C-alpha cells in the first residue's frame, strides 16, 4: 500500500519545523508512510498555474525535500494539475522521488472531449456547475471571476472546447466535479454520471489521446 500523510489543507504554510515535527512524531509512533504533502508557499488553486513567487517556492521546496530524504519518504505536491511554472523546480530538485497529484487534469480533459463531441451534454454540465458554484466554494478556494465566463447557451458548438482553456471556466468545472458526478434526478437516477461514463467508453481512444497530449506539456 502507498500511504500518504497530508498536512496541506491548512490556512498557513507548512514551515520546515512543522514538517519535521509531524514526520518525526509519526515515525516515532511507528507509522509507516510513503509520502507527505506539506502546504507550500503561494497558491495552488485548482486547474490553473501556480500563483506566487517561483523563486520562493524553489527555495522552500529544497528544504522540504532535504527533510523528506533524511527521513526516507517522498514529498507530495497536491493540487499539482497544470502548475507548469514550478514543474521544472520539482523535476530538477526532487530527483524523481516525489508525488505530483494531477487527478484534476483527467477530469477536465474528459470534459474537453465532451465539449468536442456532445455540445448539448457539455452545456448541461456547465450550466449545473455554474448553478452550484457557491456550494463547491465551501470546499475549494478559488479566485476566479465568474463574470468573465460567457453564457454557455449562447456560445457556438465549435467554441465550446475553449471553455477548457480559460482559467475561470476551468476552475468552475474543476471544483464542481463531485457535485456533478453525484447529482441525481427526481427518480433517483444520476443526472450526469452514467451518461458521462457511457460517453467516455464510446470515446475512449479520443479521451486517452487528449489526456496524453495534455500531460506532454
């Protein structure tokens, strides 16, 4: 099993002292874990690039890596999807001993395929996401300005994939994924989940290619 310790869901940055204290206490208690996720400096918002000083991130990453290497586990970078500006530092400093959490990428690329091949379905998903954004914001912190998102019902089919290129719409679609997949109709059936799974089975090769192309970045 791959057991990870997450201390990144906090309001303040994880200092090196905090990191060392938590890890050493766990190890002293014979808790065996493979990786630890600190709260790094800057902002790691969903679906967009890193917000903050890349030089400061580089400096603090190096310290966290030294602690992890000394105590024999990996450093984990949560909300790592599309943090292109800091990927070089992770690649250079971590020497392959890290975990980069990018699950959000796979979800957003799935919606890109939906936008390309089933515009009506994409519009329904996007409309639901916008209607339930306040609920999702109780769990995720984002700085997006939703006023910049056009009315999906007024956008031509050919332009719908562009919603996956713009930060505001990317963030809205990202943080509402749980609400979308668990939404149910009045008869108890899933509003989107079953239809989305069936769609991805039908367009599996396109989905695989889209995810692979994005990950190449």
